[in-house]
């Protein structure tokens, strides 16, 4: 029984075994491989073998006694053994005996040739995919003989790899491996994929307590390391440590798993053998460690793991093992390199420090020009130009906020000391994500804190009842659905896409499946996480007020019972309008701000939102003050400004009665520093130490249960909140939170946590909310029996050639989608398309998986958009529209054939063993389908779809002259000296034209539209002056009536701080496309403008 437990369980008598070797010490001396083979003695492979033969000598007493013990154990598990006669064949060699030969130290060449004469050599790509099929159980190593291997080796490596990938993708259990050479389906497997420059082909492996399971290579967004060693992509291996079923992290909350931890150490120290390669531990990414994941590398004759780590940067100044690993992991963040900007002009600026606190921790500045080039280069799927970017550049990380040219000019990036973590030769600008706004949601932790601060449970119940009613109405009322989807925007902006589809009156299988999934996913999270959308809210990235205008936190207000708005900290928040992309709203009034997860009463603060004209160029970010006694972000669950997202809520019913709760003051943790340089073996040991002592999840759920039982401000909850803070910092400090099961684990659980036993009915807000939604049905079953939209299928006359292109491309797309579905363990393509996963992740949180789903599917979408654009030879005109419609038509035909086959066999669609055809492919061009369906009624400026407003050649390669011009301008710039203080510039930029003020309970300032596109509500509004930094024209629709846009009208985004030039005549619109300045023209014009200012 574990020392920190209060009770004994029968499982405590068991010890988890991982290997069965005759020589016990042998496993620690050899790498992990896909099969077990002892050098010093015999071994038993318990990972895949399910039938074992035991030979009992009935003449020996010990054998009979052992047999009796075995029978007793079997009887305890209700297994009734029976005697039978088996006809056993002679032992025969398996696949491994034919592929690998035993090591031979003999120098006799003839002897060596004799030993290897009967062995088959396979190209590594083929060998890897063969081992994928074997480890996943699709092929048996005992069924594979010399004939199969010789035929496989005789094929072209690419063709052989495709055939094996087809077996794994289709999850076919093949008894006779030779079948793949006979059946046509295997020979017609999809062809080789082309990988975009921003992606890499990633090999993955899962390590379980007893096995090594390989996954097929997958195309994913790359990182700095993969881009550097692009020609060695198959030498990298991403390894994740999981349970035997791969449904949870390895050895989760278990104490009797010493063999498992020894196995992990064996993997990290001895490596992983695949074919003739041995992969060695390289490093772990910052987010990988929490998911039990690390990166391995197979050295070549010229590149070793040490060589790779040396190239990453200089880490010799770091003596803390955890921080050493975290800094190396900074280079493994998934990023997009801005290729058009090799090395920006870097200017050093000082951090804003006061009273020993850093108010600008993690945030710097990027020029407007460079920010626009980033958007153009990355083809971001966002409307407008983001005001901030999370980035990596050399050894620097954090956020770059866009400020006018008085702060940063030309191609300039201003970095602070808090952003630079180490030195390195790599200086390219890499983007992690850009600022955008989504709707904030309540969750169980936030509700617990707000209830403690005086928000009544009736306020939460009213919001929940309203949501449930609206979700039900949305299933039958299109207007309600559109309104709800537009108001409650999710992380991946999938609700925006679905709202646009409904506006276009799509009622085909795809739109209806998305609508049903949206309701089911929303209700599921309501029940499991108490996740309730708040309309009057925003979830945004944070940055700092460079002007020093906003009022900061005062320690004198802590604990005060007064509600004086003039003493509250101030924030600035301008968010994009959720209905019209050319509008923004500025928040003004009392609101609350926080960061997930919030466990302490002081983690959610009451603040005052104000309008500061000098900050109006910033949108979809929350601006924090750089003054006060303590940085406001650090009071919000220990946040900073290096990319953290914050929720801001101005819903009046959720404003607490208690305003000035003192923030949590955690006891400082002393990092464990070495008195020597950190060695990579120290990092290997830390990986296992971390996984053994990572109790973050246990602390969080225990805190939630105790808060419900004894209150948020109880001593045990305060202790758990501090432990949680330590556990969050564990990957950087190396100091684990000291979890004590007997002391902290609850004896009883509130019923809304859905534990198996020892429950009690909760009377608090969470219990009432759970009871309200507990009986709601959120089951989701996909269907494809609705009619496809004739507006698409009858728009064009399709030739056989274009339909063949559509079908062939769809086959490749379907393979990629099914592979991602398998990787993320989700059941339907609709969950992948939207990020609304109905299953729980094996590791990590639902939010993190939703974010990862969005990133991975965005990469897949862009890859296949590029393929379609290349196939059509048109980036935004009628040829691409025709191909997209052909893909839609090919999808319809495939679904019709499937339904006819199901009907002919008298099967019910829901229970058919055949997989439903995938139908999402045409919808990666959702704006094109909307345009075709709406015809002349399509108005790009009235849509919130980013792609529809950026009708630029998505896959067009960068013009060489653009790159040269960019380089030339950069070379003419001179790096300015560091400035002592970055205060308010003498000529601060302001938006031209004063805002119209509208009084609300929470004051909202509605700014002028950023573009001149007229919405139905503003048909007579004055047109904004032409921006000095960008201009676009809008496609016209002939004979579309008075409401159509005139061909000479411009759709332009006003750049705050820029002086509007004289009105210029608009260039004529191109057919079916917006006109956009090239990067070189815009660059030269901007530089000329700046020189004349």
C-alpha cells in the first residue's frame, strides 16, 4: 500500500511487469524495438502475443505445484481451463529472422556473406511502414515469409510504401500477406504527397508499458529544427509515452510501476531501434512534456544529436535542468517561418520595471509594415490585420504588438530583455499564432470563484437556460442558429463558417452535420465542464500599454470593501464586430478579467475598461497598464505577456459583489540549480522525474471538490491553489508540487464530478447547473442522406477530365483526413473540420486538443488548397470555382453510390459496417461554394469569412523581385541605438475622426468602420479616406441591382496613425478577384512615404 494512501486496494498487491527475460538485467542494456529478442537468454514478447504454451513435466513435484498455483489464479478470474489435444506444427522462423541477422564479430568476409545470404534488405521507408502494419496488428510477423519480403523488396520503394500505407490507413487485418500483391485495391493506392515548405513529414511512435507501436508518417506544421534539417526528416521521431490502450498517459496515478519507469529510462538512454536505425533522445518541446512526449533523432555519419543541440543555441549559462530543457524546447515550437523577411532590423528596448516588478514581461513591438508582410507571407486565415503575434526569433520569444512608426519603422522589431532567453545563430522571424478574438466561456473553476465573490447561482442558471433554449430553437430556426453562431465564436472560428453557410441557405449533408455536431458538442461541454458561452465577453491575447496612460493596480485597494471605479486598474479592449468585419467596438465600463485556470479568489479581478485614443490602433488584444504596484497579468493566475490569453467579461449579471480581493501571493520556489554544466543525461532523468511527479490534474480536481464541500477560502483550498501554482511552474523550475494523497485527496466527491462512488449531492451553483443539463441528450450520429445543393451541382457542365482530377485529389484528401482522425482519436471528419471533438483526449485538456486540431487541419486545408489551385491553374477565378464545384459533384456521386449499396443490402445506415464516405473536401473552399450558391447576391464585404475578403493567389510563389526589394530596403536601414525609456512619442498617432458615443449600461464606443464597405445598416455612411498603407478593390457583380457595390468603390482598411493622401482613382477590378498591390510596390511606396514625413 502506498505510504500516502488511507486505504488498501487489491490492486496494490500487483506489480506492473513490462518484460519477461531469462536474464533479468538484459533489457536495460539494449534499445527498445518492435520485437523482443534476447542476446544472453530467452525472452517472451508480451506486447502482441496472446497465446502462450506452458510445458509441464508431470513427473516433477515442483511443476505440479506450479500448475496448481496457476489453476487457482485462473479460477480467481473466473477462467475455467479445459484439457484438449493440439496439433502443434514445428517452430518456424518469423519475419524478423528473415530481415535481421545476428551481430557477427568475425572478420571473415565469406562467413559474413554466408550469414546474410538468406536475409532480405528493405529500404527504410518500406521497413518503417511494414513495422507500422505489424505493430498495429494489420499483418502478423509469423505470417510473413520469404516470398512476401522478396516481392516487397523487388518493388519500387515508393510503390511498396504506398501499398503498406493503404493497409494501415484502411485498418485491414490481412491473414495472407501475399494478398496485397494480388488485389487491385492495393496496387491502386494513392500516390506520393507533395509537402509544402512550411510542413514536415513526421514519424511518430507510442511507447506503452509493454510495446512499441509505430504510426504512419503524417504531414504537420514544422518547427525550426525540422526546417534546418529538412533533408533528414525521417531521422526525427516523435515519441509519446501512453497507457497500453493509448487512451491515457503512461502509469497515471500509480505507485507500483517501478518497471514502467525503468522502461522509460531504457528508452531515453538506450534509444529506439527501427530497422537498422537506432533513434536517440534529442529534446522535448515546451508543450510536449505535459503530454508525455519527446523528440528522438537518428544520427548520421555527419550529424549527431549533440550537433543538432549545438546548432540550437548556447545554453551553457543555464544551470537548472528543467529550464535547460525548456529553453531547448523553445526551438521545437510549431511555427511558420516568414520567408520573405530573413532577418528584421532588431532594436533593443528596455523592460518597463517598477518596484522590482516587470510590467512588460514577454512583449515587444513590431512595425506596421513588417506586420503586414507577415500576414501576406503566411496567408493567415483572419479578417483584417492582426495587432499582435506570438513569435519566436532566435533565442527570443513572446508577443510582438503592432505600433505606429513613431515606435517602430520600416522592417523593425523591438525586443526587450525579458524576451531574450539565449543566444543563437538562427535569427529568422517565426510566428506561432496571431491575435484574434473569440467568445469567452465560463467553466467550473470560474463559476466557483465568481460564486464565492458574490455572484448568485440564479445568474448562471439564467444563462444556462437561455443557452439550452436557443440551441433547441437553432435546430429548426435558421435565423436563431445564425445569430447564435455569430455571437458565440469558438477558438477555431468554425461557428463563423457555419453561420455563413446557413446565411447562404445550405441544407446539404455537410451543413446539417455541422449544425447537429455544434449543438451536441456545446451541450456535452455544458454537462462535463459547465462551459457556458457569454455574449458580452472576449477571449484575447494580452499586451502592454506603451504610452503609460492606463492606471495600474494599487496595493492600498486590496481588501477594501468600497466599490470605487476610480481606483480600479484600467484596461483597453477594442474587438472586431462579430457581424461586420469592417467595424470594431471599444469597451468602456466595469468588467472582470481573468485567465484559465483560476483557483484563487484573487485570480479574477474587477477592472475598468476605458477608451484611450492613442491605443485605438490595437484591436482584438487586451492592453494592460505598465504602472502600479504589481503587474495586473501576474495577478491573474500568474500570467504574463508572452502569449497568454485572457477572458474579459462585461455581462452585468456576472460582475461580483466583492471587488478588491487580495491576489494570491505564492511562496517563492527556489529552483534546483547545479554547480556544474547541465548534461543531456540530466535532461533524460528529468523527463522521467517529471512524469512521475506531475500531479497538476489531481491537484485541480481535488481543489474543485474541496471548494464545493468546505469553500474556496478554506485552508486546504488555499494550500491546493499554491500547490497548483507550483505544479504549473514545475517544467521550468524543476521543483515538483508535493502531493500527499492522504492529506489532499477528497474522501467524498460532489455528484457533478461524476465519480464512480462516494458521491454526495452538491447544493452549490455547479451542482444545480449539472442537474439542469444532466438529462439533455447530446449524442451525435453523423448522416449523409440529405440532398446535396443543386445550386452547386448544376452550375457548371463538368467534363470527364475535371471530374477525374476532382476524384483523384479527393482520394488523397480522404487519406490525409482519416490519418488525422486516427491520430487524434476522433470519430468523424466533422469533428476534425471544426475542432469540436466529442471524445476526451488521451492526454492534455479539451481546449488544448481543440487548438491542436485547428492547427493541424489548417495545415491540411492549405496543402490541398494549393494542390487544387495548381490543378486549376487559377488562384481565384472561374477555373478554380469550376474545380471546387466538380469536387462537390464527385462527393455527391460517391455518397449516392454508398447509399445505393447500403439500400441494396437492406442495411440500416447507422449500423452499416461500411464507412460513410468523407464529404468535407469541397468545404475547404467554403467561401467559393458560398459565392457560387449566392450568385449575384454574394457580397464579400458583408461576410466575416477571411478567405472571401482576401481573394489573393493562395498558392502563388513569392516573386523574386519582391524578396530582392525587401532585402534592399533592409540593407539601406541603419540600426538605431537602444533607447533608455520607451515613453509616449512626441507625435502620438490618433485615428482620424472622432468616435460616436452610444450610452449603454456598459458603455460601448462604436468606432468608424475600418473599411468603406457599406453594410445594410450604414448604406449612407461617409466613406473613409483612402489609407496610406493599403488599398483593395472589390469584385463587382453585373446587373445586381441598387444594393450592389459600384465598380469604382473601394474596400480599404484605414491604418491608425497614417495620414490619408489625396483620393486616388481605383484600379479596375480583375475578373473574380480583388486587386492587391504586390509586396515590392507596397514596400517601396511605404518607404517613400516615411522618408517624406
